[in-house]
């Protein structure tokens, strides 16, 4: 009986330690998300041309920046287990003189609306749906 009680105590302690470690990881990732500016590098597996000058910033509940064509403003709702829902606000669009940038902007906005998860690995932020990476951004 003592052995079973000891085993249960060890398992419970391991669970809580793992939970705390996971929480610290999320906290450090959230800090990195808000502390840095991000540049678009890939959309749905295709590399974004270096000529596309994008820059994004995350603040609690808000994503803002430039797609390389227009200004972007979107709300986001973060959930448990790095879940996220993006809600783009109506953009003030200007005609983009760079057709390539306009095409990337459209692809980016479509992929953003499908994104339900996020993660940071080193200097890279990815947004995806399940195990599929839809958007990669690099820390500036």
C-alpha cells in the first residue's frame, strides 16, 4: 500500500512539474512574440521574395503591420495550447504598384484566416492549422 501511495505521489509531482515547465515555455514564447517585429518569409510552402518588404508586430489581442502593399490590422484571440483565431479588420486598401506584392498579400491574408495554431522556434514564428504550416515569419 505504501508503495502504491509513493508511486501515485511521484506521478502527480511529475505531472505538475511538466505542467509548470510547459507554462514557462509558453510564457517565454509569448514574450518573444510581443517583444519582436516579424517579417514574412513563407506562405503555404513558398518562399516570399526578398523584394517584399513586410513587417508585423503583435501586441496583446492585436496584429498590425505592413504586408508590403497595404497596412494590416487584425484582432486575434489566443486560446489554450497555442490556439489562435485571427479576425482581420477591414483594410484601407490602396492600389499596389507592385503586382507581385499584391499577390503575396492576398495569399498571406487567406492563409492568416485559416491559421489556428502558432509556435516559435528560435527566430522563426509559424502560424498553421493542425500540423500544417501556413505562414512562416522571421524575427527582424
